[in-house]
């Protein structure tokens, strides 16, 4: 398996897509139930293959990721050949995980207590695998507004 199996909730939300996937494997509802009962390892493998297909589809579309902690924000732009990263560090008695701390950062990005680091690097592994790893470590897929906001500040 390339990634990890989808959760029960994810499978439930994708039940229609999973049914189409099984149909593409020439497995109907009756056969699926029989497979789960009589050959659970084969059913598990079908679920794993479907999970990888879904993850690959989602990860291929990812352009931006964000990861917040109390004092730092890691922002990623995931392009084809490399990943760009902006790290925003705050050396002040605020918590970026709380609304007040986050709003303070947005209104005071040039404060002396805010430090920016940025850089790019080529992917060490396959692009989607690296993005998946960042998600598994707590990053969230984003639309990139925060990355672009701080990128404009850094460039000016």
C-alpha cells in the first residue's frame, strides 16, 4: 500500500465511488458481501487499492498546506518539481492556535517579534508521498491565501 487505508467515515462518504470502483473490477454488491465474508484478505486488498486511488487523486490536486503550532506556522506551496516553505515564528506571549494569537499575527506581521524563514527544495521522494507525509504529521490542505499573504510580505 502506498498511503494508508481510508477511514470508515471516509469510505462511507465515498460509498458511491467505491461501488463504481468495485463495478470496474466486475464485483457487484452480492459478490462484495460474499468476498468480505469468505475472503476478507481479498476484500481488504480491494479497499487498499481504492484508498490509494483516492489518495493519489486528492494529493495530485494539492497546491498548498498549512501546519500551525503555538509559536510557528509552516506554510507549503507544492509545485511539480519542488516544495516551497515559509516558516513564521513568533517570539511573543501569544498562542497562534487561538483566535486572538492568529489575528494578532495577521495584523502585526512586521512586528519585531515575528521572524520569517523561507526556502525551496526538490522532493526527496515522490511528490504525493511527501505531501501525504506532511498531512499525516498534521498539515492541512489549504487554498494558499496565508502562504501568498506572507510571501508578498517577504518579497516586499
